[in-house]
C-alpha cells in the first residue's frame, strides 16, 4: 500500500512540474523587440534601436536592450602574479 501511495505521489509531482523554458534572449544581438497581446514574445535579432523601431509597425511592442548581449564574447581576465 505504501509503495502504491509513494508511486502515485511521485507521478503526480512530476506531472505538475512545468517544463523548463529555453533562453529567450539571443546574446549575439544588442536590441530585442518585446511584443504584447495574443502573439506576445521577445525577438532578439536587431542590431540597433532604429532597426527595431522600424520593425514594430502598429503592433503593441517596445524595443529593449538585451541584458545578455556579448556575454559569450567576453574573454576571461588574466591574473597577474
């Protein structure tokens, strides 16, 4: 009886967990377009604010700076002894 109860609880807790989300921000581009409404999301594929603003059109959206821009391009600092 205990094994069945523990199995039931384990399956229930695994089923209730949300799936992990992939990274939204692309670290290769400095500007992101965040859209609102039924098709909301974040698209980080713009090289400038002007390019992003041109792409907004009449959608409810805003251009934001990418907080992860250049994170993969950083070189490790050398330690001087």
